[in-house]
């Protein structure tokens, strides 16, 4: 027989709330009552359910993992996979388990992240940015659910975010090309109105202006951070009579696509066009040529996200966002 907390309460002649307090070792219960309840629990072999514990303690030790956006990142994406792996390790050591929330059924069942968070009594959420972020994400922040954004700007008393310093990241790339004597530089971003694309494009334009370099609109193209889109974006750049001598692609996958397009036009990397990507995924070391890239500290992103979320859960308010430094890794695709 599957006993409930109500059954135990009736057998002991106390309220369900008293049974919950005994199970969770709350003070304010007489020793006689505590012994009576514990004896019945022992005799019946009753095991309180996860939800009974969560309801009694107001704490589930569960973290909601949300890949936000109507177009969200794939769980197999090399960059986010490493960030999440780092986050999982640290959050686990802090005593939490992770529950993953899908948004695939939103349009069908009118579900919401807030309803799911309340149903599972999650202690907080880590939210990874995608495209076209749902309003439900910001509802979590407004309702006071502790939330930590990764590559997603979240601000509130119980919300903050962590991301790489995307503006300076791109400035360092442009300065590297400039130091090599290259003045004609192109940029391939992700989706045009994506936050990360906007920040990296901002850094590109600021660095070009600071160095007195001409920005050619036809040399700025957009993709979706994936390889095929980098290929098409580079083809658009190469359609013109003149082409840049260097290109920064806002992801390694787009950089691989760009290199393929360059080769298909009979050009060579880096002799004709230097290429630098971003993320430093493992494939960069094995591509032909080996890809220069901007290394984001994926392990640090995950660790910081876990510790910041834990602080928010434990009452720390107005936690300032953190921007993490990056490292420019030079390999064959930009060596001259």
C-alpha cells in the first residue's frame, strides 16, 4: 500500500503539517509526538515523496535548466555543451540536481516556465540564450525566481548574468589583423538582432573606427552561428569585385564554412584571406588550415554561473553581472 503523509498523520492523531515537521527535523515538536510519528513511520516503512519534502521545506534542491528562445541552441553545440558540463559539476557539488525544461509544447498547451518552476518547486533557474526569447523568461525574473543567464542579460533583485566580454573580444581580433598590416577586414555575425552578434559587431565597428579603417557594409554579413550559414555569408562577401584580406566570423562553425567558400573561389587561407573564428572548439585544432580563434573560458563561465545562482538562491540580491576575459589563439588560418 502506498501511504501518504495524510495517512501517517491520521494514524498518529496529528496534523499532516506536524508529520512534515517531524520528517524534516523541525524544532517545536514535543518528544512524545516526535516519537509517536517516527514509530509509525518505522513500522509502516513509509518513505516521504520528493514533493512532500519540497512542500514542507520550501526547498527542492532542484535547478531548472532552460535553453530559451523560439530558436534555441542545440544541446550538442560544442560551446554550450562544455559550459553546461562545467555548470553541472559545480552545482552538483553544491547539493543540487538539474531538471531540464523544454519549450517545444508552449504553442500547444499554453504552458509557461513559471508554472513549471512552481510545480517542481525549483530553487532557481539557469537560462541559456537562444533567439527570440519568450516573455515567459522575463516573467520568472519579475516573479522573483532566482535566475542566472548565460549569454542572456537578466537583471533584477534575484537575477543576474555571466558572459564573455564580447565587445573587447572582437576589438582584439581587429587589432591583431591591423598589427599584421591588414586594413581590409570583414565580419560575419550570427543572426542580425541576436545580443551576442550585436555586441561583437559593436566591438568590430569601434575597433575599426579607432584605427581609422574603412567599414564596408558589403563585407558585413550574418548567419546563424552554424557552418552552412558561414559558407553562404562568405559567398556574399566574395560576390563583390574586391574582397577583404581578413574576416572575423563570430563562431568557429561559421569560420569553417567561410574557409570552404574561400577555397571554392580558388583563393587560399591565409595567403589571400585570413580567417579567425570564435569559441575554440576542439575541431579548430584539426581543421585544414588549423583555425585561429578566440578562446572563451567555458569552464569559468559554468563555474561562475553555478556559484552566482547559488548566491541568489541564498538571498544575495542585486548581484552584478560578470564579463569574462577571452584569449586570442593564433593558428595557421591567420598566420602571415
